[in-house]
C-alpha cells in the first residue's frame, strides 16, 4: 500500500499531462487564416471636378500622407503633383513642378517618398532632392559619399537608382546593382555628414542571378531584350524591409538600432526559393524567351506591406504565363500570404477567381485597392477580403 501511495501523485501528474496533450492536439498545427478566403469587389471613381486626370500610362509611382487619407502621384506632361482625397474620392489639387532650373527635377520622375510633414524626396535620372509641396527644392540629396568605393560613389545612376529616403532618420538606403561576382550590399548614406556605411545582403544576389539582357542584331540595328527578377525596399511598420521576387525570405533593418537580420520565411503550400537554371548568354531571341517564360512562371514574391487594421504583414505573389503570341494577353495565378508581427506564417493561399494581380495596389483600412484606368478616369477596384 505504501508503494501505491508513493506512486499515485506521479500517476496523477502523468494522467493530467496526457489529458492536456489530447486536449491541445488540435492546436499543434498553426492555423492557416487564409484557407477559406473569399472576396468581393467594388469599383470607385475619383471625381476630378472641373479638371481631368492625365494618366495615359497609369499612375506610376505613388505616395501617401501618414494616415493614407490622401494619395499623391505625378502627371508627367506638364509635370504636376496631384493630390487626391481617398476618403472623399475627389481631386484636391494639382501643383506644377519644374523640370529645369534651380528647382528642376528632370524630365522624368523615377521614384519619390512622402514625409510626415508632407515633404517629398524625389528621384529622377538626373537629380535627387527634397521638395516642399509648392515645388521648391529644400535639400539636395545627390551627393558623393565618403567611405565607399570611389568609382561607385561617383556613379549616380548605379548608386542611387534604387534608393529609399528615410525622413525620420534623414538618411538614404540604397542597394545598387554590382557588376561581377561581388556580394550585394545595403548602403546607408548620411546627407549631412556625406558619409556612408554598408551591410552585406548576400542573398539579394538572386536578383542578378535571374535577370538577363540580350541584344538581337538585325540589318545593322540592335533590338534589346530584357527580363528581371524584381526586388523591393520599403519602410513598413517602422522597419525597413528588403525583399526579392525569387525568395520568400527577406532582410529586415531596424532603423532605431541599425540591426540587420535575414528572416527565412517557410511557406508550406508553395516553393520558398526558385530552383531553376538560366543560360548565361543567348544565340537568338527564342532561347532568351524560353528563359523569360521560365522566370515568369515561377512564384514571384511581391513587396511586403503592413496592414494596420489587422496588425498583419500581407504580401502578394504571382505566376505569369505569357501567351504564345506576345500580342495576346498573359494569364496569371495570384497568391496572398499573411505574417504576424514576428513574421511567422499565419496564412497562405492561391486566390481563386482573381484573374490578374492588382495594379499599383495598396492596403487601406483592411481593404486592397488596385488602380484601374478607364479612359483616363481615376478608378480603383476595392477588394474586401474575408478571412
């Protein structure tokens, strides 16, 4: 009897643990919150009042005020900053900017960011500067930084072609293309001190690994063919996120601590990396096109966006199937992924019923907004995603 008395507490604990394991058996596998995703679509039109929108080639780069109440973009000819109220769906203003002169931007804007006090950091092929909303240049950002290779520092196109300006830290992040086999780097440039520091981001080499150029000579003329694996640099939820189409993983930089880490994302229903090989050079356009199709048909991961309504990071992905006749439209598969604040995968799905990926899209109040161009009217398809 004494032995049974001594064993009974132990048996009782084992019994409790066993029951607990059985009770939690359904929660050991993380739930896929997108498993039963459904969606509906509404189309909204922005009222231009007595004016009209000049957008024959789409919106191009876009920016937002801090609360995403107002959308900003540029009309190109003449060059005008357009401000639109997304809540009231109406045009607020157009302000002409100069292409030349002391406040000149250049003939074409390649990118811009909007600051918390509605300043703009505008980048073109010939200039990089901060402007106020009246079109006045307030600070030149096109500098030759110290602390990096002098040849790169003096090559504006290469150094700044994919730059991102952080208004809060007053510095520039850039990840230039590098020739040869050198590792990719993230450069942090301080416009005040004109100094630069760098971090290695070796996995971003996949962008170059899956990008190709081919020149086809015909009757003394050269036709240039090009395809690329896209990469993205965004500041979302106070973190700088550097990602690329060929991989689910990405780099995260915390601007407060300048700590950089690679976050390996592991999806379960789709590949996390491309496993394809491409030719290094092409004898003709047909061989080039074969590799182009191969790249497009991979799952191309898109930029990671923060949805403040759901407190989730959301990310689109797409597979593109080019038609045999290039004049015919392509077909697509579109995917959606969801990550929690620690970038754990909490949802992944192919979006059934969505025939093409969103165009110039953004998240607002938990809904996906996608630009639609119909006879130069400014329209958006607004997707309500139920999950």
